[in-house]
C-alpha cells in the first residue's frame, strides 16, 4: 500500500480539486486542477507569474492550452520563439517539445492534458540534461 504523499503521486489514482506548483517551485506556475488522473487525462487552470525559470523542459503529456488572459513567449531549446495571447485557438504542446515559457506579467491558461508517460526531460542553463519521473524525482 502506498502512503502519504506517494499515494497522490501515483499515476493510477485520480486527484480532484487541488492546487500545486506546476513544474516545480522554480517554474513560477501555479496549477488549479479539477482533476489530474495521470493515466488518463488532466483538466486545470494555470497561473503564470511574471518571468520564467531558466531551465528548458519537455512534458510527460501532450497538452492543449487556451490562454485566457495575458501574454507569454515560448522559447524552444533551438532558440526559436513564438508569442501567445488570449485566444479561442488552442496551443498544442507535444510532450517532446523542449521549451521554456516566459510570462509577460501575470498570465492565465486553461489546459487539457493527455495521459502521462513515465519520464520527461529538463535541460539546465549549463546544458545538463536531467531525466525526471513522477513527483519530479530525478532518475
């Protein structure tokens, strides 16, 4: 049997109506989730603080996101950049997209996420590649 925090990090069990740092405390993003069921899907509202964390990252999931307020710039690891503003047109983020998101002021986004894979990557400003799994644990 899983205990305490590990129970909530388990991919087979859904979590309902909760708040968490999305992408870790360094990300500056707070997630308000209606549901996070890693094995199936997630629905949430994301609040981006001004700025960005320095590391680039991929995701454990594919996502559709609708920016509802504010402005962000997506910067990919290859240096390409694209701006996103409030729109009814969703932004598709494949799990393989290695990027960072820079918020210009506070930004809000509604997100739908697909099933999680067990690993994803982060690349530090020094170029170190870190492999992560559930609970942002390094492997």
